[in-house]
C-alpha cells in the first residue's frame, strides 16, 4: 500500500491529467498513465477514483457494463 504522501501525489496527478485534457478524459486514458508510470493496478486506481469522487473533486457514471469500464468518462466537478 502506498504511503499517505504517495497516495496524495497520485490523487493530485489524476486531477492534473484531467485538467490537461480539458477537465475530462476516458478511464483508460488516465489509468494508462498511472499504470505505466507507477505500476498502479486497476483495483488501486478505482480506489483513487472513489476517494476523489467522495471528496467531490470528480464525477463519473456508476452504472456501466463491465466491458465498458475503459470508456467511461471521468470529469472534474
């Protein structure tokens, strides 16, 4: 498990990636950056997204089919 400082850095990196892409991006675009750069797993990435959504920083649809996960749109609120 990453340290709290590392976790915060990755949460901020997700927000930075979204800002660079005009405030929104598809799941696979953001996940690919963190997976390649830091070796983040899908489960950990989902944990990061849930944290940001709970904090009111981002929004994404919660109802989707499993095979459509890569195409959901994540938006800065």
